[in-house]
């Protein structure tokens, strides 16, 4: 009976989704195996956090501490296998030689695993993702550090599957009659977006935040459709808590989730008693609040006061005090400067093309030093521009349908506006204060990947049938080609 | 419709395959190790008067290493010849950089000095000085950039230098990744657990190169079938 049920469920599982999950899994394993240890974005800091947590039960500290940023064991690996040298420098190579391996094996023999108490610049991050990854670390406890690091990377696979699965569900919520092909194209845009699988192949909480955000978007879309149910509202509360316990950028999920809860409660006011509505709303808020307070307490305990809220109040005292500077910066991020506009106070300020096209849509790998040819990014920029124009046309031509699904549109817009607002405010504050660093990165947009997929599906679903097939096939094949090319570029960069 | 989808995807995948083939066949420096990367943006000169010596320690030699590359900080046709000494872990060699003007003599920006083949991998110290005991100083390219990092320390006349000397080891002239796939995979496997060797990585690579496009095509065709078109 049980096996029959299981078989029935398996046969009901969408086959195109299964194929995309399989493709993304192969890519993720490929990234995990072919990217040298600790060579992903800020990976040594993230891995050091996991190791410290797993070894001692406490996260590392930031600022003035007596310890070391990484453990003696990790220090030996980084030093003798040349892994610090390769970070962001395309001409550097990791230490492959037998002599370096032998020197590392000698150095690591009695090396301490738990003395990486800090200063770790990532100590301000809340501990949820690191605690999750610490399970993989503990599984590999008896093996060498590179093996444990590989296990920690592979532990991201379930998070990747959540991103893709929830993307499929979110698209299905918005386009209930668009057909399997359009849904497959949208989900393929997630599964085959090179940055999604790349980030799932390195130790970094961004993939966990992407998983939670994608789940929150899917659940929000479902919540506005089915109304106030305990599972949806309390589920949103849990996801809000998880998001802030993963990363301070998870704060961006709080306003849209609050908006969704209010919308759902308002729309359900006639069908459900006021007491029940109040209870559900209060329960969701309580869950989110527990998450926020816990994250703040842990984060500030490890990195000094205001470190967690630093994502919004910034590292500078001038940041939010200079609103016209912020507006000028945001304008110049997307457009050419207007007359009289002062450039942001930094030597290098990344804009729309670098963040949205190069680092998000196309992808940059390793520690951002592995690129495609510039022609690829130019082609992607043109495709993205055409896609945006097509989206506007679709909205204009199908305005009545958009209005009929206004709640879903508001949900999606809420997540986009809140995320971009937080990213720009945080980036401006880093730019405004010395050392005027440009810290915005394309991977920070990954929590919006399902919105990107929904926008793409809207365009694909709106064109005539033959054009739909051509456009959708082009999107899927481009994603597959870019993903494989990104992986091979990484192999060539590090090992050829 | 499914034929149309197949044809469209074939076009994009063939273009992708062409791009990938181009990357794999593009000649690159045949690097066996990078002790310290060359300066990225801001070169800081290391000036060696005749008799002065700059050294870099913990430089990894492989059996395939044939050339030591040092960067010139002032490439002109009259750059002085260098004497390069390598010693450590049973290996010792003293060689001169190519004389005159031309490729690898320093006049083109790089001193490519050939060394005898090491019998095994070894950690060595590489020292550089001008070949002549009098005359012109050698100006080598170093870096103080924060992003240029290495475990090797640079010393000048035995004193630690804040400027790191760019030093790269090569097996010979440029070659493509496609010309030595097994070596590329062996290098990639150097960091993986012992049970994941170059052959396993080859299988994963093949699965990615063939399986990912195949799964994508299958997903599209199956979705169209599910839609009844």
C-alpha cells in the first residue's frame, strides 16, 4: 500500500522539473568539485565560522580579539596550498605540487582545529546557515579538512532543490493556466542560472537565504490565493525568522511578508472570525520577532553592538544623513548622471550592468575573477533590455489580467522593492564612509531569482505559440550552455 | 512544435559548444606554480645593483618545471642579464637568463630563464642577481598591492622586503587546456578526497558537458508533450 502511494506520488512528480533538478544537481556537484577549496566568494571566512561553531559550539568574534581569523588547521591549508593567493587574482594558481601537499600534511599533523576564534569579518552573521553546515562538518570529522569542506559544499544541495522546487511552485501560483512548457522555461531560468548552481557549490549563506526567500515568495503567492490558513500565515512567520537568522539581508523579507499577512487578514475578514485572524496574525508576528531578536542578540554578541542592524544603519554615521547623496547614487547606479550630480565617493562604483547583467544574469565565478567573454555579457544585456521592454508591453496589453491578479503583483513588487531598497541603502552607506568600498554584489539579487523567473515566464507565456517555443527553448539552451561554459572556464582558470 | 524546439536548442547549444571549444583550445601560459603573482595594477620596482640579490622562499618546483619567469620593471632593449640560483630539498641550479634582446630576455617584460629538470617536486628558494658584477642595475617588477598575496617572502640581501617579487614557474611555451586534459584533471583532484581522483572528475565533467544539455532538451520536449503540442 505504502509503496503504491509512493509510486503514485513519484509518477505525479512533474518530469520536466525532475530533469531540471537533475541538471542543476550535476552542475552544483561540478562547482563543488572543480572550485578549489575556500576559493568562492568570502568562502574562507564562512568556512572558518562553520569550523569554529562545530569545534567549540560558539561562533567566531569580530573586531579586536586575541585569536586568529582561521584555525591553525585551515591556516596550514591556505598557506601551503596557495589558496589565499588565488582569491580574486586570475593569474595566481593553487598549490597542486606534491611538495606543497607534503608540506601541508606535515604542518597540519598537530594543528589545532578550534583556535579560529576571530577576528572574522563575517562574525556578525547570524548562525543558522553555519549551524546547518556544521552538521556536514561533523559528519566528516574524521577526514581531512578538504574533505570536510567538500561535504559542507555538498550540504547546499537540499537548499538548491528548495530554490528550484519553490520556484516551480511560485510560477505555478502566478500562471495557473500557462502550461507546463512556460513553467518549465521559468523554472529552467532558475535551475540553469549559473550563479544559482555556483553559489550552491561553495560555502556561503547566500544560497540558504535564496532558498528561504524563494519559499517565502511561493508561500506568499499561495497565501493571497487561499486566504488565512494557519499553515500559510505561521509558515510565513517561520520563513521570516529563518531569513533573519541566516543573514541580515534577510531583513528585506520582513516588510513584504508583513504586507502579505496584512493583505491576507484583510481579505479574510469576512470569512474568518476576528479572534482567529488576530491569533494567526499575532502568531506569525511572534515567530518573526523571535527570529529577529535571536539574530540580533547572537550577532551583536559576536560582533559588538549595532553590527546586525548595520545592514540598514550602515557602517557610517553619514550614510542615511545624506539622502540626496543616496538618491544621486541610486540614479547613477541605473542611469547616466544628470547635470550637477556628484559621483559617489569611491574609485570604483559598480552599476546596473555589472551587478544585474555580469554578476547576476551571466555570473562571475571564483572570487569574481572568472568571467565569460565580454561579448557574452553584451548579448545578455541586450537580451535583458529586450526582455524588460517585452515585459512592459505584456503588462500594458494584459492590464486587465494584471489588475485581476493585483494581490499577486503587489506581493512580487513588495519583495523586489524591499530587497533593492535594502541593498542600495546598505551599499550607499558603505560607499559614503571611508574606505568608500563598493560592496554590492550580483549574488545578493539571488533571493529575487523566482521573481526574475516569473517575469520571464510572463513574457514567454504571452507570445504566440511558435514564438513561445522558440523563445523558451532559447532561454533553456542558453542557460545550459552558460552553466557548462562557466564550469569549464573555472576549471581552465584554476587548473590549466 | 517539438522539432522547432529541438532546432532552436540545437542552434544555441552548438554556439555554446563553439565558445567552449574556443576556451579549451586557447593557448595559455603553461604554469606549473605561481610563487607570487605578477603586479596587478601598480608595479613597485625592485632595483638590484650589481652584487645585490633578491630571493624568494617556499617556491614549489614540479618535475615538469623548466622555466622561471621573473618580470622586468623597466623593459628596454638594454636590460642586464640575470643570474638565477635555485636551491632546496635536493635540488640546486645556477643559470643565466637569455642574453641579448628578444623573447624572455627581460626586454619584452619577462625574464624566462630555463632551469634543469627537477627529478621530483621540491620546495626551493629562488635567488636573482645581475649576471655581471658591475654595470647596469636590474629593475624587477614587484608589488605591494594588498591583493597580491603569497606564502613566499621576498628578501633583498637577506632583509625582508615589503615589495613582493612576481615569480612564476612554467613548463615551457603556451599551451591549451585541451592539450593536457589529464594533467588539468589531476590538478583539480589535488584538493578533493583521495577517493575522488582525476577519473571521477572526468566523469563529472562529462556528465555536466553532455548530461546538463541533454536533461535540458528532454525537459523542454517533455513539457511540450505534456502540453499536447
